[in-house]
C-alpha cells in the first residue's frame, strides 16, 4: 500500500472529482481501494452538509469536444458525435 500525505490525498480527491468518473471507477484505474478512498475522504474533508431540497437538480456542464451538426434551412441541430446511430436514424426518419 502506498503511503500518501494529506496533500496527496486531497490532490487525489480533486483529480477524481475532475475526472468525471465515479469514485469506484477512479479507484480501479488508480489502484486504490475504494473503501479506503471513501474513509480517507470523510476523515480529511469531513462530511458535506446535505443540500436543501429545492426542486432543482445540480448539473455539471462538460464541454463537448466532438460534435456533429445537422443543418436544414434555418434550423441547426448540434449533437454529440457519440450519439448512437439508431437514435440518429430515428431522428432523420422523423424529420422527413
């Protein structure tokens, strides 16, 4: 097991948050025990207070690097390049 300082753990927590991966997936990729990761996170960062229910969901905007654009007259539709082909085929059929 690798010994890490508090600063190294905090950097690891920040890296996981920025990665967009779940804690479990991030830990697998880094070779860290996910249970220990959670324990250290609670110890070093403490528990965050629960957010008040407001009826809104918190969203994270992730910039889309790859995209496709469909243009039909004055309509421009921008879609992620990773869109399943079956969905795109259904969309095109519906637009005809």
